[in-house]
C-alpha cells in the first residue's frame, strides 16, 4: 500500500537540524577515534563506518555508465504503392 503525500514529521530534516546533530556528535570525536583504533585492531569497523558517515559525510560515489546502442538486425523495405495507382 502506498503512503505517499505530505505527513507530519516526514521528509528531509532542515539544515539547522542537521547542524545541531553534527554539533551534538562532535563531543564524541575523541572517543570515536579511540574506538575506531580499537575496532581496527579487532577487525570490526562497521559501527564506526556508520558514525563517520553521519559525522563527516559519505565519500562521493562515482558510477561508470556505458551506453551501447544496438543496431536493428532486420532490413526495412519501403514499398511505393502510389506509382502503381496512377497507371
């Protein structure tokens, strides 16, 4: 079932809300770096990857797109019916 349309609390958060979240997360910078180092030593960095994505932003993703135009495998023959009808 589709739940489209405007609803209270839906949509993207405002820029001020995003900046407030960044400010709130900044007090954990030192702890996050220490935990990141510990996590790397243990080989577990998944939760910190999520934290850094929110704190520092995700890296820019690039996509290589190649378009291939296919040629038709059939021949089109145009019949000129007007020349026969004028005789």
